[in-house]
């Protein structure tokens, strides 16, 4: 049976994520362009940003925005709802989890990340195709055109490209996400109890950066794999071949390598996007619960 708290988590989680995603989408486009550069191309984030504006116009920064923004509503509604339900389940059924809030938050976050990967994967595939096609052109392909093209070439199976890498990225990413948020919020609210919104924003922004710290290399690999063949002949026949080619441009643990290209832009985007996300989630959730309690008291 669906309870009101499930509706609150779905609506607040989806709305908060969609708001944050739209605000940060231009930097996401810059990130994807950086990740798809060859090893010989040393163009920095600011130059990429300026090139997009000059050659494609401001609208170039928003290529493919519809599917991820509306998608963010869908799969973050799933994330916050699943995380909430998993958190409550672990609290009720495990003494160890009940006594260890941070471990419980990380575990429920990992469950949520795994579940939403199956929605996130196809949506991000379409977004990536939109962002890397038509580089230098002011004409952009619509998400529906891209989806039709993928289906025409590969059928339904084509939308599963990169799904394994999505799982590899999302499971640890959302574990770190909810762990970091609860860690920062719990410690900061005791010292700054008069500024709950600022604490929420800082904790949310920090959570966004933390999740990318543990998942960025897998995101680079996923982007390169899913973008392969969009603007020319495919370079890679398998994920392993894509990984080996990327590793030739620098080791996984080398912050200067391709595996970490664009991380600065991503972290810069992640902080305000997730500060907005958690603030909207908390404000909307608290107001929905307040309205429900007021209604119950009046008509009970």
C-alpha cells in the first residue's frame, strides 16, 4: 500500500533534482565535450564553453536538455523514494543498521542507485548522443530523433548500451551521496542550528561533489563508450577495448589522466546543483507534510 510519505519522497525528490539539473545543464554539456576529446586535444573547460557559445550559440549549451531534466525528475523520484523505503526497512529489520545511521544511509543509497540505473541508462544515452552530435553547428537533433535513430539501427537492445557501466557508476555514487549528506548535515546542524537552509545547501553540495569523487572515472568510460560511433565510425568493439584505449592516455589513479578529464567542471557544477536539489527536496517535503498534518487535524 502506498503511504503519503512515499508520495512526498517521489514528488520532492523528482522536483528538486529536475530543478538542479536544469540549472547545471550548461556545465554538463561542457563536461561531456571534455570527456570525448582525444588525448592530443588539450582544450580547457573555459575554451570549450566559449567555443560552444561562439559556434553554436547559447542554445548549444542546452543540447539534449529535455531528456535528462525530465529524466532527473523520474529517476530521482525513484532514488529518493527507494532510498527512503530501504532506509525504513533496514531500520525496522536490522539492529546494526538501526544503530548506525551513516552505514544505513550508504546502504540504502546504493540500493536506490542500482534501481534507478535501469531508467537513467537509456535517458543518458540519448542525452550523450545529442550533446556530441552537431558539434560546431547551431542545428541540434531532438531527443526523439536520436531515440528513433538508435531504435532503427539496433532495436530495443540499442538503448541498453552502457547499462553495465551505469550500474558500476550509480551504486557507489549514491552510497557516497547519501552518506556524505547525512555526515555533513548531522555535524553542521549542531553548530549552526539557526541556519538550517544554509546547512542543507552546504551538505547537499558537498554530497554532490563526494559522489563524483568515487564515480568519475566510470562516468568518463561510460561517456566515451556510449558516444562512440555517433559522429563517425566506431572506435571500440567492447567496453574493455574502450578502457584499454583510455588507460593508454593516463593511469586510472593519475588526476591528470583522461579518466579525470573535466572533473573540475563537474565538481563546480555538482555543488550548486545538489545544493539546490536538497534544498528544494527538504522545503517541498516539509511543506507537504505540514499541509497533510493540518488537513488531518482539521478533518479528523
